């Protein structure tokens, strides 16, 4: 098993997992994923085993400590010099869940943010996932401004 940076050649496999892991109102479109791969490919990581994609994690770099809906839609807001690594999507194919793979991807993203001297990592999650992210050191900043997919999201912040 290994983690590597995604390329545009991975788009179809990434999109397939995205559609399986998120409800239609939350899933990133094929075009949105393509744009992310084009604009911030070095912040899009894949977990593979035996040349099979198990899951992925991605997010732009920003100076914003929290995520707003425009960031999900506009990959052009990526700021290579930004202080915060965001997490837009953490997805593991359903047949590979409950094996610690999401944690491996999250640990990798956090390690990369540290290497790049980022201030921290920011993400949004639903209430039932707060405890999960707190295990990685994130703190719940309460309900955020994002209403992505018509849902209620908590801002989670990890200071490095």
C-alpha cells in the first residue's frame, strides 16, 4: 500500500469513488475534480494497493482558516503561499472502509502540511464525524458558514 500524488490520468477512478462515497448533493462533479487536479495536483493524494485505488484526499491551500462554499466551486482560489491546507474530500471506497485507510490519508495530508510549514489544516464535517477528526487533533469551531449541499457543517481546525 502506498500514497502518491494524483494525476489527470486518475480522474475517472477518482470520480467513480467520489460518486460512491458522497450523496449527489455533496459529491464534487467530474469537472470540479478535473479542475482541482489541474490547479492543485500536488495537494491531491491517492491511497493505492496492488494498482487499485482505495481512496483519496484533496484540498486547496488558502489563507482562510475556514472553508466557505465558493472554495468548493472555484479551484482557482488555491493560493500556493497560503497558510492553511484545506480538506475538501476524504473518500475511501466502501469495500475498503473500517481498515484505517482514511486515517492514513489524513495523516499524510497533515505531514505534508507540516513539511510545507503551513499554520494548520482546515476542514468541514457533519456533526457525527467531529469525534473522528478530534482524534487527529482537530478542534471543533462550531457550525460554519458553509451550507454545501444544503447541509450543516462544523468547522474543524488543526493548528500545526
